[in-house]
C-alpha cells in the first residue's frame, strides 16, 4: 500500500501516527491507573451514578463538537498553507462552537429538570459545564488538518496527567464520587487554555470576526457529519442512559466499566485511522473514484488482520482485563466484555469504511442515514430485551448495531465499485 509502504517518506503522516499513538497509549494507560482505584473507592453503585451523569454531559459535548472534527479537518487540510484562510476557518468554527455551547447549557438545564432526581447529581451535572467550555477551545480539527498532532498530544498529556494526580488527591471515600466530574472539568479547561496559546504562538492564526454567511457555511458543512457522529454516540451512550431506568446503579456501574474496557482497547488501533483521515482527505480530492476505491481496498486488507487479532485477544483475556481494570468485585463484567469484543473488529472497520472512506468520498449523507438506522436498531433491541437480559441486553445491542452499520457500508462500497 502506497500510504503504508512509503510512510517513512511522509513526515507529516508519520508524526500524526506517532503523536496519536502516544495520546491513545496515554488514554489506555491512565485508566489502568485510575479506574481500578476509582471503582474500589467509590463502589459500583456510585460509579453507576457517575456514569449516568457523565453520559448526559457527553451528549452536551457532542452537540458542541457538532461535525467540525471532520468537516473542519477537511477544510484545514486543503488550506493548510494559507494562513489567512486558516484564520477564517478557525475563527468561524470557534464562534460556531461557542454558540453551540450556549445551546448545550440550555440542554443541560432541560436534562436536569427531566432526569436528575437528587441535589448531588444536579451539582455534578452543572460542574460538567466546565468540560463543555474547555472542549470548545481544543481545536482537534485544526491540529489534525495541518497534521501537527504533537500539539494535541502535548495538551492532552498535560491535562490528563493533572486530572490523574487530582483523582488520587481528592478521591478517598465513597462519597467523593461527586467530585470526579469537577476534576474532569478542570482538565478540560486546562486543555482549552493550552490549546489557545499554542494556536496563537505556533500557527500565526489571528482571530477574524466571521461573517454571518461563514457561520452558516460551517454549520452546513458539518451538519451531515454531525448527524453521523452524534448518531453513533447517541446509541452507544444511550445504553447507560436506558439501563438507569431498568436496573440498579450497581448494574449500571458494572456495564459502564465493561464498556470502558472495550473503548480503551479500541484506542490501540484508532491512531491509524485518525492519522489517515486528513491525509486521505487531501489525496481523495486529487484522485479518481476508481483510484480512491483501490486505496480503500488496500487499507482494509492490511487493517483487518490487526483489529481481528486484537478482538480475539480481548475475548480470550477478558477475565484478566476485568480483574486488572475492574477488580475482582467486577467479575460479572467478563461476560459483557466478551459480548462487546466483536465491536473492536467490526467497529474498527466501520470507522475506516465510514469516516475515512465514505466521508472523504463525499458520501456522508448515506453514512448518516446508515448510522441513524443502526442506532434505532440498537435502542429498540435494548428496550425490548432489557427486562429479560438486564445489562447484557445493552452489550448485545451495541454489537448488533455495529454489524448492521457494517452491512450498510459494505453494500455502498460494492455499489460504488460497479459505477
């Protein structure tokens, strides 16, 4: 494969890959340190409460992120050598995210009225505002578009290390679970401040008051991608949300811990596809459809064995992973980890086919519809089976949704190949 075989000759791609590898390695290693400690100190029930509130905040952050991590990345990749245009893109996207942050705050208020039943949960929810504000000023799309991911790595390493230290400083007893989101907010705000300083000092970007039509353009560009990403995250995070109304907090906590293990394993391979997205965005813009499909075929052929081996290892060593990350008290998480382990393989392929492939081929509307349908299948399955299978219903639903999405992606690529 041209991209992989000649990787040594592509400095920016190599930098992105290794920077993302360091970042995602950190995202795997730090939970190995903090998750067992948190679970042991606060217990499964309190962890379930924390996970539920955290999901509500994640929905607000998804709204705030919109589709900019992909739409703006494509724009930045194409104008990476034009400082004036980069300034316009940066300014417009930041203003759009600030507007969305305001909408997210209103959304948080609505969530607090509908779903929060205790004063402690209410306080935790509003502490999460700091996560939304901080994330607004972390331009992942800018760093990724110019393929300078070392800056994002630096920002995240520092903020996450600070968060990890604060966990051990402030979390000592079960009732301290309510402070975890506050510490998360401090980490996000730190990342936002550092990112802003780096952008000003290293990219020669100046803030330009965007015109109204520029804001509308950014919202339109990100709309389909927003639908796709929020569709994926809605049905993934919806499991914890739905479980809260059918099982006890301890069961929610065990499921959340198992899901955390799967997402942690997925981070092992995500640097590959994250580094390829902006690279192929520029490449696909210069090639014919036939050449682009050929490139995608080569990527899938070489990527599939990697994620398949990781899936098999996760399934086999699920008891060890559960004991390591969740502790012996969470042995019931082993079953859930094994049910969700195929997501590592199928979900990895979906990311390559959907985000790296279909989005860069300007087929994001089809991908959005596919994700939406898969999400409906997932939520419907959980609601119909949760009373029978409990938290296992959520695990099966997540795996089922990835299979459905994979079928849609494969079907469309065969359709494109016949054109």
